[in-house]
């Protein structure tokens, strides 16, 4: 099923494959990553593109979860993704794989990061919006200084929102976060990612360039750069979770507070801090993210035995770095 949330493509694979076995969805993900042929088949040209994600629906061994899902992105298998979770929930409900109850359907899903509870607002057979309760999120470093090629010293926060983010100030980098800046945002974001990964925390895999926070209840713009250097079209659920975790660590947000993130194309996700918690003794938050997904079509993919590109290919004009992932 073809689907997007906030403009970010998160296709959902519901049938036609044999998923490896595993006690947990994380184990299934690790086996898929070790082989990696399915991700390449789905995401590389001619079947996919650098702007496409794929979500593989898999069985779960947890009695409290309806399904598991493995998230596949252009260069990695993230343990969690807000936009992809919204797409997965929308497809499961609108295809009838999970029974829909109006006005609200509550379902638990197993992501590689852990159990995610979702509450979907439903009407007339449609899933109108999805609120997901994310895994615990926290700030690891605040105002860390990194030396970025071509930019000099840049201050970043490193926070976990289901993925590991380096968060930089858009104004300090000269950005107003408009669509015409997309190519420059990607170039700068990739340089920040490499520097943050090498100099602060090797777990950093994604970069958020954010305007100054506009306050509780207000809309703040952000741009998220996904490796190998392209812009997330959505407001990014894990990015919003990481941002709230950093703001919480600074004492600027607390349990019960809410904010909205807007993407460069104007789509929004709403976020709120459900509760305070801890992770390995560190202060953390339980965030909830709300957004809407839209099914855009259905497709069947094939592999011809004579196809010279059975796992697809990458070309550097659209996929920065070329055939390296």
C-alpha cells in the first residue's frame, strides 16, 4: 500500500514476502539488515527512490500487540519513526487488517524500539488522525560544539527521539526554512551529521535544523535531513520527540505541555509530553505525536529473472554518494 504522512512517503508492505523469524521485532529487523536484499529491492531505483520509506508488516510474539513492523529507510533501519508509524496504522485500519472502531481505535504495535500504543481518530471508515505514544526520549548532550567543514564551530544538542538526532539552530546557520533552501539544507545537514557522529556521539544518524522555539502551544518550524542527504517532507515524529526532550532537559517544557512542529512544506505534527520518566537513571520524557496519514494507491512489485538490476541501483544525481549504501 502506498501511503504518506505529512508528505513523507511511508509505503506499507502487507503481503508477498517471507519475513525471517525472531523472538522480537528487533531480532527480525537485525536479520533483515544482515541480508539487506529486501530493503534494496524496495527502496532503490527502479522500484523506489531516495525519498521513499518502506514498512514491512511482520508477526509479533507479544499478546498485547496486533502486529509488528520493520522500518526501512534509504540508508538504515531506524528503531522508530513517527511518520512511518502513522502510515502503518492508517493502512492497517483502512485495509481491515485491524478492526476499526469509531470514533477511536486503540491498538498496540511492536516496533524495533519497543511497544508503541496508537490512538486513531476514525470516522466513516477512514483513519482521520493517529496519535502515537513514543518510546521514552531524552537529551544526551546540550550545546555541544562541533567543527563542521565549511561552517566552523556549530552548537548542537544530541537527543534520542526514537532515532539519534543532532539538533542545530536554523538562524545561526542562515536558514529561514523555506522550500527553496532544500538543497542547501541537505548539504549543511549532512556535514553536521558527519561531524556530530565523529566528534560527539557515534549514534547520531539524522539532523534537525530548527528555528528558535516559539513556546508552549505554538508552531515551530524545523527541517530534518535524512542520510544520504535529502529533506524529510514531514514535520518528523521522532524529531519532534527529540526536540521536546531537549526542551524538557532545559526546563522549558514539562509534563502536560504541547507544541507543534511544521515542515518546510507546511505540514504539521502535534506533540505533547505525556509524562516524566527516566532511562538508565537519566531524566527522560514519554512523548505523544499526532498526525495524519493518507493512502495514495496500491502496487505490486516483481523481480524478473532476467532483470540486470535485481536489487536496483543508485545514481548520484538523485542519491548523494551514488552506489555506496
